[in-house]
């Protein structure tokens, strides 16, 4: 069937006035015109609306700070000082939909492939949690049990609106929380795990439907070494020719170090203040990894490690105590007197370990 074109005639009547011989004559004028085809027409008066909900929680921003609010991301911090994780979080389903905010931190042991609790130890891992499953929020340190401290009184939650809250997790790393120098090439200030020999951390927010969001970054820790106490002053007596005189009581040396370390003891020759002395070679010591050994007049005696090797950093402790025993030999011809020497204990952390 062929198409058919419809032609419409439009009649236009015009009245034209003509002045003829003094008379006004009105003449109708008829114009006939064709109409055009209307092939396209558009109308934009209606709309379609689609609302998309953000199902997983949103971490709008975060930071790792000292108590004065200075960011410590990608830089080193001190042990036994207070620091805080600060987070701003939004839930489109309302704050009651937030179940957990988990902060895990761990020493990466020189490899970015490590994960939380892969290097097990209270001084190598940390787990902070905000729990909101019952409608009453709780802050907890799930790990470690005592090598770091959650400062509960300084943890806080600020309501921005029905969907958004600010949260602060405040904690203090213990004395032996692992030293982390970084990779030595300067800290990479971008987010994520970019520097080895650092403390990596992950902040994960989980809602009622198990939707999750997370961010990752890192920080370092300065080395800390300390001898906190040396109890007792060993003493003994004997006659010339007496050997293996036990000097009592034994000495307990308590140390703290957050890196691999060596520990040694040394003493100069014993003197009586009258110009007489006993060589330190007459004194022997034992303790830690040191079997009973005499001083040689020059070198220290190493209880742990030596000038090249170091004792492994200790996990799950806040300090360590080693018992040190001393013995004396009194050579023939030694003058009768009271001989004394000051014992010096030294702990050395392994730099960049």
C-alpha cells in the first residue's frame, strides 16, 4: 500500500482598501497556501529518578596523631607516650547500622606481605575495637594483654549527625613495643603499606549486613633501651690462695629494649684506695647466655649477644631480668685490705634491625 500525502489549503482573506475617484472601495484578497509536514516533535516535561544507597560504611577521613593533634603518619613515635587514631565515618543506613570498627597494627618484619598476628607477640601486634552491636558502644584492646595500654578515658565519640560520627582511639605503646626504623630511604607519605620495617595498620568498619570499608597506612617507632635496676652489691672475703669465692648476693639486672640487643658487664681493677689493687682477671662472671668466664683485663663480658650479634627482640614482655653471679680468686701475695670496683652494665640496641 502506497503512502498518501494530504494537502491542506489555507485561505487567507485580506481586505484591501483602495481609494478610487473619491470613494473608498474595500476589495477582499484571497491567498491559498500549502501546509508543511510535521515529522518530529519532542517533549521534555517528565523525569525519572533513581536513588542509589551507599551500602558499605564510608571512611571520610582518618589520621594517626600525638596528644596535641600533630599527625604521626609515616614517621616515628616514642614508647610510653600517648597517641590516637582519629576517624570520621558515615553510614547511609544510620549510625545504628555500624557494628564494629577494628584497628589492627603490626610490625611488618621487613616485608609488606605480612599481616596482622602473622608475627605473633604482644610487642609485635595490636588490636583495638569499637563494638556497637547492642546499641551501647564499647572500646576495647583485644590484644596485647598488657604490653600496650588503651587509654579508655581519652577514647571518644562525637556525633556529627544521625549518619556520621567522629571517633578517637587513644593508646600508649609499652617499653618493648617493636622498634621500627623504616626502610632508610625516607618515609613514603602516601596511604598504604609502602615502607618496610614499619608498623602497618588497618582500619576496617563493618556494618550490620557485613558490608565493610577499610584504609591502610603505617608509622614507625624510635628505639628505646634502658637498665631499670641492678639489685644488690655482691661481696666476699678470703685469704691469699683462696679460689672460687662466691660473691653474694647475686645481682638481678632488669632491662628494657624494643629492638634486638646485647647486654654486657665490665669492671676495672679492684683498688683499696691505698695504691693496692686486684686485677679484674681475678673476677669471673656468669649469667644470661654467658657461661662462667674470667675478665681478661681488656674486654667486657657479654651476657647476651656480642659486638656483632644480638639477642632477639623480646615479645610478650614489658621488661626482662637476668641473674648475674660473680666469683673471685685471691692470688698468693695479695696484701690484706678491702678492694672495691664499680660494675657497669651496658645494653646496646641493634640499629636498623
